[in-house]
């Protein structure tokens, strides 16, 4: 089973990595699988890779589920 965490792209570097904010924590991740990402996009992270671009609404929905706040 794979788990992916939503985060917001804060900065993109020349080596095709990005700083991604996840619940107030900033992590660096590879953009090799989705190079079309731009600053401000929301992405799903798995094992150090951004694997999918998602919209803000979906990111918030997933974050709520992680926190156990499902309506």
C-alpha cells in the first residue's frame, strides 16, 4: 500500500527538486515525475517524490483525513 501526503510547492530549484510545505514543515522533494509543476501548485508526495499535481480543495480534503477530521 502506498501513502501520499499533500503539500504546497514553495520554491523550485535548478536540479529539478522543490521545497514543499506540508503542515507547516518544509521538505525537499524530487520533481522528476511531474516536471510541469510551478510554485504554488499542490502535489502529492511519496518517498521523496512529487507524484501528482492536485487542486487546493483536494489537498485540504486529504489533509483533513490525515488529521482525522473527516466530515
